[in-house]
C-alpha cells in the first residue's frame, strides 16, 4: 500500500488549482427575501412573490446623532452623595429655622401730612436665610477671565488667550449640544490716555461654565493645578472686622487669581505646550446660590469641600 505524505498532496493540489485574480467588488442592489412569518393564502400559492429591493449605498441616510455626557462627573457625584449632608450639618441654624411671627400692619395715616411723609431709610441689606435641604449652598457658574495688556498695541495677541481658554474649558458656541456663548472677547468700557487705552478696544477674554463643564473644570483645577503650584498658600480670607454686614461678607461670590504658570499645568495645555507661545495669568470667580448675612462664609465652606485651600491673612 503506497503512502503519500501530506506535504506532497498539498503541493500537487495547488498545481492543479488556477491562480485567483484580484477583483474589485462594486456595491450592487441585493434582493431581500419576503417575510415568511405569515402563511400565504391559497390564491397566492401559485403567484410568485415580488422581490424587495434594498437601498443602495448612495441612498442610505445616516441616523441623527446627539452628542452629550455619557457619565456623571466625579465631583458632581461627590457633591450629591457627600457634601449635601455635610453642608446641612455644618450650616444649619436652629434659630433661623424657627418660624417668626409676622409683625402687625402699620396703622393707616389719619391726615394728608402723615400720608405724604417719605419712608425712613432703613437698612436694606439682605437678612440671613435659613439653610434647609432646599437652600443648600451650590455652585451656579464659574467665570474664567484673563487680560492681555499686549492687545492694546496689537489685538492679534488675544488669539493665544482665546485658544487657551477654549482648551481649558472645552466651551464653544453651541459645542456639545450645550447652550452657551463660548469664549467671549471683553472690550474696554472706559478709556485711559496714560495706557493708550481707548473705549471699545478688545483687551481681555472670558468664558462662563455651567453644569457638567463647570465640575469638569473644577476637577482639573483641584487635581492637577493647585497641588503642583510651588509655595501656593491658598485663597486669602480677609480678617474679621467685627460684623458680618460688610459688603465683601454679603456677596455669594468667591474670587481669586492664579499666575501664568498655572495655565500651563492644565492637562489640556501641558500636552501641547508648544502651541501656546505665551501664557497669561487668569482670575476665577465662583458664583453660588447663597444670599444674606453669611453668604460669603457658606460659599467658602462649599469650595473647601471640593479641596480648595483657604488661609487667613
């Protein structure tokens, strides 16, 4: 019995097969088989079903795609799961939570002289508001502002700052399906002859962040920028002056500035630092929903929960 090796059998079979030539397959119309789920009637048994033409590649339309967030930001989740309960415990005041009795209405004037007297100029400063689960301190927006003094001589220097703010914030007009105006150019409201500044001259750029973009920027700021700033003490707190009714204590806004080196520490810019020949310092403004006597203190408490450092002067 003759034995044939596997290698010789394969080589002999390959000689007998013709060589395949490369060909380009063009898109064609394919026939789709009709649905067989329902039984055909007796009258339709003899008739042949008409073929159904599938659309060609030229007639195919892509479905509409909506871009949006695919997950909850880690700092947003931290606020919802951890900070809300801690802020309610730290800022709750039992005296403000009590319902105060409404004062009796003032008696009607008895003569025209009393009726036409001007009302007394009372202190119209907002009173302290009780903190409840519905009035907890919460961030509303973050504004990033940078001024370019070189733009006084040549407004083309603003392009570098605009590109940097777009990279840091990720905001563009209508970008990502979010409502917003993106990076805006700020013009001078008044002129200054000693600085050769005229009214209406573009000298700065700013962008306002809300929602998920605001928490994404805060996460980059706290995780990558502030820990890497050398000898950065934190945000200064003004010394207490004996009363909480000062203007800087009533505002629900916390603002501070960072040097130009901080802009290069953002991951969006650090990876492409050669694209930005000149970096600028910027100012951050955090707006909260607080009002009243302790609004500034509650706003600082909220930011400290996000690990923003503070120190007293």
